[in-house]
């Protein structure tokens, strides 16, 4: 009885699963001539097989054995050209059983197996084999794997190989595998900015490759060398004696090197995607500013008036700054840093990068904007070794305070307009460090908490008295904004009128919505010409029920969904740049003011 139960595995009540038995029985047919009706000739070896099994598992064999290739219908033996026998043995096992073991095979056989997976159309097998190859990359095999991955456009495997070569550039360049790269793969490898090796080493590696591949054109290969990055000594004592480049080419490189700004040269740098390289484990250190130890320690919670930050005095000529030296030249396009934010102060600043501390390029310029708390900054990718953050203004005193600094390269897509980020997600949130600086509410930042359901007579909204004050939101940094959305309090049938202004410095204001002559209720979507925005001021001008303007939710840029679109359509809201003139508010409407005894007139409903 116990043996009988062992033969009957159940996955659930009423369901029998004997897939392993099926795989075992069908797999037993491999290499057996019994019942076989076709034989493949591979490297002088005979592989008996079964047409119906091959056709059921593979479109290639279906076409070969039953399709338009008529000559194969009656053939007892079919030769397969350019097919390695050992890899074909593995493929047959996979076709018959759905299983194959990769861990005991040599890299050459695995690459042949990968080629057959691609050739015979097994994408799942191709992906699984690629995943395994990613885990066994080494100096000796990475070039060989990359060649095959490039040939078959296996992007994930190709990218993994590139990252491995980037991080082990010097060893890869001197390996035997490098000499075996195809010309196309070779040029792809050495053309990458992220191949962070000395240009002399790259030149010598290419010189050796040319010797190993004498049929290829040397001039085309040598164009991949960035000669202006080499020193005069290297150009004269290493490049010139090799006689692979003309004297004029070498002289042009010397001229470019002597006349160009340092940051204009096409440098190479380390690339570690989506990982903070301004960290001690990568050799980063703070070399400028006061209280240096706090900046790169990773602690973004424990800071106050006296500790947990780095700083520098803000002077008129902006010679001071906080400077970070990376462990090595690196490719960057993203900075994430925390300005001291234990009170309501704001800062202005700019960020520069350099390779030699002499020639600086400004990548972020927020010197004319007021910024606070977390800064999420993106810019065109650059290779740099030094980063300098220079504070130009503090609304409280003459010191610039920086709690945390991170920099990296990210593959996350982003869009810039005039150097400012064009957000696609709502940046008017507490998580994005936005804050409500004016307006009355029972809960601070209720306007930005994302809750559009839980509000009533007493809570869930922010308000201001008509004729005085406003509701003001400050974003963490300047963004290029072209739309906003807000939810007016709508627990009864009241309507409002309002206008919205924006500013980047709290001095000059630009009106982006004028709905002072429109009857508005519930959801409102505002669209306008995209422009820099830090501060948003929402000013209510009319309420059909009382003398208070109430707003439940605010976001920018506008995030839409079906239910809220329907609500906006029903309420007459417009998201076009020119706002509906509509009918004016009825002059006969009687306004009733209700005063909340606990909080005073500002909470009138």
C-alpha cells in the first residue's frame, strides 16, 4: 500500500500530476533506434530520433520534417551542418525531457548549446542558458561569451559581460580571450566610455589584436584609441614606434590635448549602475568643507543643530564649497543629497565636476532657486573625479549645510528642460520633500498626503479665509511643470472660484490659472506652458457657502485616473490652457459664514 501511494503524487485534491513519469518515459527514447523514424548525422555521429516528438517541440524541425522541405520527408538520415555533436546531445535531451544540466559543461560546449538554442528557436532555453552564463563569467571566458551574445543580440547577457569587462578592464585587455574577439565585438568593447582602463593599455591591447588578426585593417581598429587622453611621453615613446598611426594623427592628438579644456576631453570612467559610488567602500572622501566626516556616513536621520552635517561659509565670491573626491573617475548622471531641514529654511546652490580640480563644469545650477530637504538631481552623463557643491544662499544665515550626498549612474529614464527635471510623477508629496508653507489645517501637509477619500466637515482639507492669505506649497527643488490638479472640498453642493500663481524664488509670481469667474467644484485640472516652479500659491476668491476656501488635495504634475476624469467632466473642470469663461457667479447668491467654535473662523465650512 505504501509503495502504491509513492507512485501517486498529488498537487491538489482531484488532480494527478505525473509529469516526471512522462518525462522519464519519453526521455528513455533518446538515442534508441526502437520506434525511431529519422536519424541525424552530426559530426559523423548518428542520432536516432522521432519525427513527431521533434515536430511537437520545435518549429524548425516541424518545417524540416513535415513542411516544405520535401526531400527530408522520406529521408532516413538527415545531415545537420555546422552543428557540434556534444551540444546537439544536450539539445536532444532538453527536447525529450525538458531538462538539461549546465553546471558540468565546459564554456565552449555551453556556448555551442546557446547557439543551437537560438538556431532551433528555443527562446526559454536561450534565456535560461544566458542566465547561467552570467553567473560563471571570468577573465578567461568573458570575451568569448560576449562575442556570442553580441552575435545573437542577447542584450542582458551582453550588458552583463560589458559590466564585468568594465570592472576588470586591465586584466581583460591582457587576456587571451581579448585577442579572439571578432572585429565588431572588439570595437564595441573599446568604444565604451565605461571601459575604465588607461588609454596606453587599450592601445597596447589593440596593437596585439592587430598582430593576431593580420587580415583586418589596422587604421579602423586604431581609431578607437582616444589619443588625446595619452601623455606626450606615451604618444612619442609608445604610439609612434608602433608605426600603426601616422605622424599627423599623433600631432593632431597633441594639439587637441594642449588646446582643449580638460573636461572637454572624451574621458573614460567607471560605471556601476544604480549604486552610490560616493561611498567609502569605493574610496570616496570629502576633501573640502567643514565637518567632513558626516557627509558620506550614510546617516540621514541623526542630525540636529550641532552635528550630522557638513558645511561651508557662504561668501560673495563663492570660493568656498564642499568637495568630494571619488575613488576613481566615474560616469555620473544622478545626484541625491539632503539639505539640512530641521526648520523651514531654504538654500540656493550649484554643483560642479572636474577631472583635475582645475577645470570645472557646472552640471546643476540652482543658485537662483530656493531649495529644501532632499534634492533629486539628474543631468547629462559625465565622467568626473571631483564634485563640488557650492551654497550661494541660506534664508536664515550665511552657512550652507549638507547632511548627506550620493552620486551614481542610473538607467532610470528622465527628461530635462533647460537643465531642470521634467517630472512624470507627482512631486507635490511629503515623500518628495514638498511642504505646505501657508494655509490652515488640522493635520500638517494634509494637502499633500495623497488621501482623496477621507475628508468631511472637520478634517482632511486645508483652507484660508477669503480676502486674506492663501494656500502655498513649496516643492523641494525647481521642476519644469506644465500641469496641476486639485480637489476642492465637495461634501455638499457648494462651488468655488480661485486663481493659482507660481514662482521659483517667492519674489516674482506668474499666474497659471484664473478661475475667478468660473463656477468650480470638486476636481480641477490645470494645464499651462511648462515653466520652472518651486512655489505654488492657490488663492480662493469665492465660496457659495461661506467666506473660506477649502482644498482637499493638490498635485503636480497632474496625475489622472478614470474615476477622477469622470468627476472632473461632471464638475465642469477644464484641463486646457485657456480656461472656460463659463457663467459668472450669481450675484444673488447669499453667503453664509459658519464659525467653528474650537478653531475660529479659519475653519468655517
